[in-house]
C-alpha cells in the first residue's frame, strides 16, 4: 500500500510539473504548445458550447472567443484550479451569456437546485458499478432482462447510438451537461463539479437521474417490434 500511495503521489506531482511547464511555454508564446492545447480540448469545448447555444456556428464563435480569452488571460492565471478547469469555465460562462443573448434563455443560477429538488425519483446507484470499479466504472451492473438475446449489431448500431444521443439531448440542461461530461467525455466527478460549479451531492443526483432517463429510452427502443428481430 505504501508503494501504491507513493506512486500516486509521484504521478500527481508529475502531472502538476507537466502543467506548470505547459503554462510557462504558453506564457512564453510557444505556438506549438498552444496548438497542442487546442487539439486536446477544442472538440470537447465545441460539444459543451452546443449545450447552451442554438447552432453550431454560434458554438464555434464561442469556442474561438474562449481561446482568445485564454491567450489574453494566461498572465493572470493563478493556478487555483487546473488549466483544464479554467479553460472550460471560460467557455461555459461565455456560452451561457451567448445562449441567453441568442434566445435560449435559461435561469442557470437556479438549475442545480431545481433539477435536484423537482420530486423526481433518483435512480438507485446500485444499478451502476462505482467509478473506482477496476473493469466497468460507471457502467450498468446489468442490462434489462430482454437485452441479452439482442443481436450485437443492433446494440452497437448507428441508430442505437443516435437514440442515445437524442435521449441525452432531451434531458433538462444540467442533467444533460453532467451525463455528457461524465459518461461521454469521461470526466471525473470533481472536474464536473468544478466546471459547472455544483456540489458533489447535486452532481450525483443529476447523473443518476440522467442515466435513468436515458436507460428508459434505450429500453423502449430496444424492445420495440421484438417480433421483427
């Protein structure tokens, strides 16, 4: 256990050192370092922006504004959060403002409270493996009873994937953001809480509710017209 703890500490130290080196390179005007940063996060920034604004063209503008703000703000970045968290907070703040300006008006300040106190029944966490599970973190413990005899081609088909994304798109805003960041982008609970500025309790409830709704939609789709399968 001592060796494992030491390895974790060394890994964390290495990550911090790498980030400090990257920040120094960015502040020195290293174009290659900046392009590597863009390549790493640009697609995820665009996907997140699309949750707030009405079109891809507007989302792309917000992402470009975010990168400009990153360049302009690097000298003031104090490192109280990770560089990733800082960048995505810039994006979410700008996307929310732009979304309201473009007509997608949502009371974001009250979303977390509203979506976690709406009287919905949260899905039982026992339905999912815990995030630290060695093989299936955050994956359903079991499929619906009727999934087992489904042809694999249908389970992994493009149409099934589209149904999943449609179900996610139909979720309330914060539930959609949390499940997208956790289950599609693969972010940790801590990262999601920091980016969206919500508590761990709210994050957990939002994620469970989102997963339950997506699972219900997927169950309904996979069980349609079973006689034809």
